[in-house]
């Protein structure tokens, strides 16, 4: 039958951190190493993403680089349509042929609307930005971004062009994890393309110059969307990725982004709950084995991101279908440990047998069966006197 065991495990672990109050209209903060969501505020609401949606175009470009459809040295023509974009641009014109690498830097550092459109038209199934936008939307669904719809490649205001902060975080995490060879572009603070735009050569990410480990990703601003930022920072062995939107000014965006980074690193720390040490989590009962029990251990070391304040224990519930029938081989998955802590989503850990347990011999099996029958008879007899 199903045998749950509930116990307070390991340590007097820290209590839930005080909830962070953000001035952003919507926000999403995630610990990169553990996937722990630290903050959600209107995170699933589809909103105008402004230039932050350029990250989706860059994802499509990086995928094309990886499968050989593009190379960094490929030179692309500039259409009249791409060159006609206003706002933040590389000041491209239809006489230009620009390398993919320069266009990527133009998108990341200069937030070039024209550069983004050039890349989009090159990858579009029909050569148009509209065709590429449909392709972006379809790819977003495949990546689990359920609240994203694209009407253009660069976030230029358009009815129905929306993304959620959670979707932007999914996208940022993908760019960091899947494309480490291209990710350093996001940390570049300056790009003076052909000397054309001396006033627009600096990266708008306000965190890159603060020496707090920030190395990406993308700002955004329109009148409708307000000021937003998809950011990521590394301190020690930890990385935190966050998205905010709806800020009222560049200064407010910069200050709130720094507040979030400092809070995420200072109020949470990774704790090793179980290592590969000698002690088992528990002993599980064995049926028809040469040993009566088998020790259970996690399949791999377990670390968990926990708040740094307070003294509240982590709780654990171990569930397994037992007694476990022999034979059992060391490493066999036999149970699930569910960890819980106030303010954090539960976490499941697979437990495996730490030792071999051979099937009992004929005589031992008879003894075990006899003991179980005797126990059942005794239990039945006792019940008549209750």
C-alpha cells in the first residue's frame, strides 16, 4: 500500500523572507540555478513589451546561426521598409549591406529598430517582417511562452503585440542557457557602428556599469508600455534573472532594477540539504528480502534556495509504495521526498536505494510469510476484544 512518512527534516532552516514590494507594474524574478521563482507580480498578464521583444528576434537569429542558415559574417541587404523605422536606430539606409554580427550588436547595444527588421526579413518565410512575426509567435508557443503575440520584430507599438513578464523571463533564461557563445554581446556597453550615431552608441541597460554582476539583457520603452528591463546578474555561484515593466522613468527603472538585484542576492542563499554523505534519509521496509529494510538516499546532492532570515524548519514528506519487494539494486528509484517551506513552492526529490537487497531464500521466505500470517491472525483476534 502507499506509505507516506512526514517529518521535519534537516535543519532549523530560515523562515520565509519578507515579501518584496516592487513599484513596477509587473515583475518576475527567478533564481537561475534552482529555478526558484522569487517574485511574481502580474507576471502572466500580456502587456506591450516595447523593445524587450527584440529578445525573441535575437533568439531566432541565434537558432539560425546554430543550424547554419546564417553566419556572423553573412552580409544582409537593408530594405526601404527596414530603413524607414524611426525611434532608436543604427541609421541604416538601403545602400548598406551589414554583417549579421554588426546587426546583432546593433540590436543589443543600440536597440536598433532598423537592424531588427533587417534580420527579420532575412529569416522570414516570405521575406517580410509580417511573415517573421507569425514565425516568432509560433516559435514562442513551442518554447512555452503562452502569453506572447508578435506583430513586428522590434516592439514598435502595434495593436495585439504583447508579452508577459513570465514569458520574457523564459526567453531570457533560454538565451543565457542555450546560447552562451552569443550571450557576451549583452554585456557590451558601447558600439559605434560606422561612426553614424555618436549620440546612440551606448547600451541603455543601467546596471552594466554598477559593478553588481549585471551582464544583460535588454531595456524597453514606449509611451504605452512605460520603462522596462529584462536583466540578469551573477554574484559568486548564483545568477538571478528578472523582468520589470511599467516604470515611469529611466531613473525609476534603474533604481528599481538595482533594488531587485540586491534583494534577490542578499535575502536568499543556497543551502545544501543532502549531500553524498553516509547517512540515509530513512530506512524503508523490504518484503521478502534478505534484509528487513533498505536505506534510502537522494539520487543526487540536494541544494535549495532559502531565505536567510528566521529559524523555521524545512518539512519533508516521503512517499513510497511499500513494503518494497526484493530483489532491490542500489540506485533503484523507490520513493519521492517532497520538501516544503513557507513562501516557496514545494520541491520533489527522487530517493533511491543505497544498497542491494537480495531476495530471501526459500526458508527465510517461509519464515517471513509465517510471521505475516501470525501477525494478521493476532490482529484479527485482538480486534474482537476491542
